[in-house]
């Protein structure tokens, strides 16, 4: 296996392939890439370490536990970075400033089984993939691309080139091309972590599955994991670690213990509003504010009441004619009722009064509708009475995907972005999501996003310092606020989490590393497995993958129930079918969706 990259995902992926799957790995990085970070994130990490060290000392003194996080936040990331690359049992490291044909040949691409190109630049990955396909047509390629549409075209192009080069003699190899995005892999987990009741979602072409937390034995398709007991730390700090893919006996014995249970959603129904599906055209109800709609409803009720009263006081008058006379009076186009009974005269005066009240309401409706159409192409501001929403910091590569996922789950969102040219602003405008433009570290920006009435804060900017500072400030405003941080390094994320948990034990805190969430999917693709998604369970990860039954004695010829192996994998469904019976016998042509641990995926090879 050959892994080429310039950030933490490359190191994490190489360690995953070497440590979990036992593969021979060559890691190609830029000079000093073993310890260097991308420029922006690197500066953020340096400042973040100093900031975290100060916060850690204050928190440790406050909670009376000096050993909670001190030393972990500063020393662990550096140790992990050097150990992952330079350890005695680590991958072979090749430093190169550019991925030229000579460099790829020296890395052994001509003899390799798979090549992962995980540079942060799409153009670099595409150029290297074209060169690698020419050097080895039978090579399995895994590319990290942010542009989805371009990725589909590149995937088809490289697969076609491999088929033409191999001809009829393919040698039984899998020269496939897989295009993945770390943003797409991590976004569902980040969004699900920030929202209570909405859980991790895994989607296939026919199924939409979600994992929810409930007590063991409480129903669902199956139990994916048994969590730490009530009162213990769900992130792995408790006395009992989460148990992945338990069998039925373990679930029965753990009755009442928190568990992650799999559920099937009837449809993948779009969470996007009708306005977004129509390309930004607002719905009729969104043209008018709630106050104006109530005003219009009040006028209608008054007209109906006047028509009924006219019908009652005028014997022999048809109800429709009574309504017609009321409208004539309303618009002042009828003759005065001089010789009519007193009741008719009073009703005529009341109808004229309602007509006068109707004029400003109609004018307000026209102006408000015009204003709505005018602002559909502009960024919306947070409404005055907004509450119970998620404040999303950052609309970059990760933030844009997280925003899309939150709206698919119908979660109200307010975005905060400092760059007026950020790539995610177009998505926010299309989804009609309120956006606050400003530096989140400046006073008043989070207040403009209604942080004091928010349900959760999701910090996914590219800087660790920005994310950490925003969370610390938000906790001063709302100590019980649910917060989720995206931090660059997984060990650093763990250290931040433990310290914030000690400082705010009554509030939910989660820290996530994108590389930690994305690496299993890239590793699975390099091994020829289609990884559909990953669900974090504490500090562990449970994978969902599509596997062909053919060639797997653990699956072929067995029933769905017999194919289950506790702690390793469980067959969830057959592709192309929405319902799979436990007694269904898996045959050679079947393709199944499995929940699998990392080591279980290695065993299925």
C-alpha cells in the first residue's frame, strides 16, 4: 500500500493500514512532513497549545485535579505524530517535494496493490492519479477530492483507462477507482453529535439507517453497541469501555444499560425545504410573517362574521347574497343604507371600518412579499425570536457538508463565517440559512447568532484556536450549552475534551478529529471494501460497509443469523432489498451491508 499526502490524514491512514490491517505501507510526504502541519492549521495548533495550557491550569486549580489534562494537551500530540511515522513497526517514509513519476516509481507504485492520494489539493491528487494509472493499470486508486461532480468524472475516466489497459487479461485484480471526501465522511458524525435525538445516519441506494441511543433491549433492528453505564463517561473515560456488536445474550444481561440501536427510516426524505428544491423560490407561506398572516386571518373572520350577521338581521336574504352585500360595503361601492333597518346601517358602518383596516394590511402584505423576493439571493439574518437552534462556526470544506447534513435532518441552523468569500456561503444562501459575517473571536458576533438561546454550538473552523476560544466564550454565556469541537489532532481533541468535561460536568462536550473519522473509510476503500459510513462510539469507530458475499466463507452459504460474529461484524441488509429475514441464506451473487469493527473488516479480507 502507498499513501501520499501532506497532512494528518495521510499519517492516520498509514497507521491504520499498518497497525489494524497489518499491511506493508509506504508513506510519501513533503520534506519534514512527518511533523509539519498545513500552514494555517499549524499556526493555529501552536497558538492553541499555549491557550489550552493556560486554560488547563486554571481549570485544574478550579476543580482540584491538577492531573486531569495537564501535560496531555501539550505532550501527547507531538508524541503521537513522531511515533506514528518513525516507530520501529511504522510505515516506510519517503520524503518528496513533488509527486513526479520518478517519485511514484521509487515508492513502488508499479508493484503496489493500492495507492491513496490524500493531498489537500484536488489538482495534485488528480495529476498523480493519472500518472499512477499509466505506471500500473491494475492499481487500486483512492482519491481525496472535495469536488463531487469532478470526482465522478475522474472515477469513470480512470476506470475506463484501467479497463482498456488490462484488456481481456485482468488477472483477477481489482483496478477500481474510489473518490472520497473527508468532509463527506466526517460531516454526518459531527452533525449528529451536536443534535440530541438525531443520530448517526448511514444511507445506501435503497435504505436509510440511523443509530439512536436508548436502553438496551428497547427495540430497533439490532443493537450496535453497549455504552458505558449510566454515570460513566461515554467518551471512554468511564470504568467500562463500549462493547461493539454484542450478541443477544450480552444485550439481555445489559438490560437498562445505555446502548446504540439501529433503526430504519422509511424514506430518505429530503430535509431541504421546498424553496431549496425549487432553486431558491420561497414558498407562499414564507412570503409573509406570522404576525401578518394572523392579521389577514382576523380580517377574513371579521368579513365572515359580518356576512352572517347581515343574513340573520335581514329576513329572506340568501347567505351568498349577504356575503356579496358585505363585500360591497367593505369596498365602499354600495349605496348608503339610509332607509334600511338600524341593524343593516350598523353593519354597513362596521363593514366600512373593516375595509379601512384592510388597506394597510394589504399594503404590508405587498411590501413584505416584495422584500422576501428581493432577499432570496442575499444572506438572511437570524430572526428575532429564534431559539433552540445550532450555531455552526465555519463554512469551509467541512462546515459546508455539516450544514447540508443538518438541514437534511430539519435542524434550524445559524452560521457564523469570517470570510465573505467562503465556499459555503452559496450553500447557506440556497438553503436560506441565517448567516452572521464576522470574526467569532470578536465580542458580539456569537451574541448576534443568538448563542444565549441556542441548543448547541458546533465549531468546525480550520483553526484549533478559533474553535477552542469560541467554545470557552460560549460557555461563559451559557454554561450548560452543548458544544462540539473539530480539532486537528485526535489526541489533542481527547485532551481538550477531558479538561472541558472536568470544568463543565453538567454540560455535554464533544471533541472530534476529522482524520479520526475519515481514515477508516479511506482504508476500507484501499482494501477493496466500499465503506458507506462510520459511527463514533466513544473513542472507537463502527464502520458500515458493502461487501460481496462471493469469496467470503464467513458469509457465503450461511443465514443472516449464522453470519453474525459478535464483536466483529453483523449483516444488516441485502442491497436491493428493504427487508432481510434472519433465516435468509446468503448466496454467491448477493451484496450485503454490514456493520463491522476495524479488525472485523480486516478479517473479512
